[in-house]
C-alpha cells in the first residue's frame, strides 16, 4: 500500500505499539473493496504558512442538511512541506486513550456501517474540552468516503451538548492525504476557539489473507494482517533509513 508519509514527522513518535482487531460477522461478506482511514487532529498556533504550500481547498457536501466542510487533497510533497514549514506552528494532537487510542476508520465499500470510527478529545481554551468525531454516513463504491465532521467545546464537568458545528464532505480515495478544515469562532458562530484541522489518510484494499503496510505522516506505520474473517492492525514507530 502506498502512503503519503512526510519526510520528517512533526511529532517524534514513541516506540509504543498500538493494536486493534475485528472479527467480521458471518452475515457480512468480505468480498469486494474495503475502505480504511487513519486520522489525526492537527492543532495550529499559526496557519499563515499554509498559503505557501499551494493547497487547493474544495467542497463536496454529502448531506444537504449540513454545511459543506472544506478539504484539500495533499500530495506527499505537500505533506512534507506541511511538516517542514509548519514546524513550531502545527502539531499533531496526542490521542486520548479512553476515547480512541487508534483514530481508525474501517468499513466495506457500499456499506453505511463502520467497524471503527475516529474520535478526538483534547483540551481547549478556558478549561474546556474540544471533542471531534469523524463519522462515515454513506460510501461510494470504493472511490470515496462521505463523512460527517462534528466539533463541540464544553466544560468537562458538564454533560457534553449537541455538536456545536457539524458539516459533511465527500472525499475521494486517491492515495492522497486529506486535510479537513474546521472553522474557528472568527469564521463561524459555532467554530472552535483555536485553529484545528483533521488529517485523514484513506485507502482501499481487497480482503485477502496476508500482510500489508501503510506509512503515515505522523511517524507511524500501520501493519495490517488478514486471516479468514479476522483483521488486525498494529501501529508501529516508522523507522527511517
């Protein structure tokens, strides 16, 4: 599997190994195309450097009831530039162990049910928490993912309210990384207190016994093992030559 890994990780990853596995129920066929995506949340202290990367922001809403989320498809060169030019201005937020230790999406193309979906929960300004979910609401036949992205900021000692901001985007699965823009409070009444974006690394694969690797821009490699109706994933530190 090809990946859109950066030449330098924006955060030095630990040597810790994460794993996640599923047994696909007998009623669900494993034939055909499957979709997987790794996700991370990017936090910014300054976004001006993004203008130098030459990203093309676009919109392709999937759910007409929601706003359209802006997203950009990044080449491997643009991902490398983001890591280099964004040094000191952009950082991948660490995952919250009890919320989602992998931030991984897995589903069969053509299905509206995901085996796993990404969810983030990180500190925000004013002692609040920022919670972001990325949920597939429908899927093209392997050529794209229709996503709903929701963001909410709330006091940690209070029950989380309905999402403050929610939008949809139909992103193509082309072997490129996808950067999804989440508006700040200056851009949208329900926006976040500080700039954050979601980086998605989507891919398609055929279900068959064996082992496959995918390099990720945050210094990790996902190793996928398939045997029968079981799929297991391990996230390893990416060793550069």
